[in-house]
C-alpha cells in the first residue's frame, strides 16, 4: 500500500508518521510522488490489515495499492527514471554511459594503458575484474586486492569511475572505499546475502542478470538491494542461455524496453558476455543504444587475443574508438527523433 499524504504535509511530519508506522510493525519508506509525499508500506501487511488502518492516520489523504511486486524497483512509487551520480558522472541521464576495460586486470601497466585509451575514446567508466568468477578453477582467478588497488589508481589518474565485481563479503570489504560501482555478476544475481550486504551501503551497484533469470526474478533481486536501503541500482542485461550454441549467450535486447517500462532503474547492456564473439560486439552495442539502453559495458584490450580471460569477445582499443562515435550518433537520434 502507498499512503499519499495531504498536500500540506511536510517532510518532518512525514518522518514522524514513518516512526509511528514502524512502531505499528510495518516497514515503510518515504518518497516524493509528483507534488505529494508518499509513504510506501513495503512489509508487515497481512490478511488482517485493512485500508482503514491507514486512512484514519493523520496526514493521509488516500491510499493506493501497488500494481507491481517489485515495490521499490518498479514505477508505482517512483515514476521518474533514476539518475545515479558518481564522481560527477551520471548513469541514467541523457549522456550515454560507456563502461569499457579488460575482462580481468592483468597487471598495473595493462589497466593503466587500457584506461588511458578508452578514456580518450570517450568512456568515463573503467571496468576490470579483480575477483574473477571463472568456470574452471584452473583458469586465471584475478589479482584480488592488488587488482582493486590498480583499477582504483588507473581510474583516479584518468578521471574515471571504476567498476569491478565482488563475489563475497570478504571481497566487498576490500572493494569498499576503492571501487566506485560494485558489480554483482550473473552467477551471484540471486546470492541474497550478498545483495543484502551491498544494500547496506550507498555505493552504486550494477546487478547483472542471471543467465536463466526471468525479468521478474531479475527485478526481485534488485529489490533486495533497494529494500536493504541502497537506492542506487543499475540493471545490466548480459545475455541469457538459450538453445542457440553458436553464441556464448543470447543477448536479450528486448530486456531494454521491458525493464524500462517496469522499472525506474537505469539499464545497461553488455554485448561482450551477451555474444562471446568479438565481431558481434559493435553491432549489438549499436542495437542496445538504439533500443534505448542507458549505456553499454564492453570488454576492451590493446591485445585482445592475449587477454587472460574472455579473449574471444574482447575488442581492440581501436575498434572501441571507432565504435563510440556511432553510438553517440544513435543516442542523439534516440533522444531527439527530429534530428536529421
Ligand atoms: C564480467 O562482467 O566480468 C562477468 C564475469 O560477467 P557475467 O557475470 O555477466 O558473466
Ligand atoms: Mn569477461
């Protein structure tokens, strides 16, 4: 239920009402809904709870019901698209968010060199894995804490925002204060303990869709982070597993309009893991922007074939530099359809 307060209600008054609801056993959150303050009851409602419990409270003008199960990730409470600000860059605004970098941080020189070239090509966000979720335990597992330090330094030196994955709570401790956007990978999309823990921070979280997750499951995973108190969630579609085995995954571009309709959270597309094939990355990146994605995340290396991980899907720094202007042109058309 969503309590819509009187026009005259002030924020301090709404805070008092929140406290009262908490003592009544409800979990509630405050949000601005148009010109009104709204208080959403997210849990504590049972079969005995009647609408009258709320309409009789002071300040409550009327009560609305949620039309979606993802109460905080949806658009019932917050209609407007979320714009996340991080280190003076934005995700979800008119500016296209370009996240680029290697699959894995391999050494200090490598991440600095790639940071410099992707930044020169127009990327403001630097990706790089320090803790790698590898299918085989015998494959390169990442540089760990050392890698976290390297990507932080490379991001700072190039005025970029760092994006890196954490897989458990110990890694989260290492990353906090150093990584600007925490990535939760596809394999951990439903690791609820981890979701709750990143939800206790205010650090933006990029949540990747599990390869067998429905949109509902994806948004419910996001809901865990939001419900724990962190509103800064970015959704990332990275391909799902289908019967097609030619590509690594099937990139679900359709996720963009669906997630945008259902949710106010920014949507990023990862055409690298979504296809697993280098030559497919530029066309699918363009398709993602054309579909209305807020940005893309791509794996880039100066020597793609020698990448320690995901070499087949890495594009060269040159290819990335050629790709960016076409993405910006498509974005401009999307934001202003009258452009000729
Ligand atoms: C990655 O982005 O480095 C990664 C491992 O992706 P995913 O979780 O989508 O497989
Ligand atoms: Mn990868």
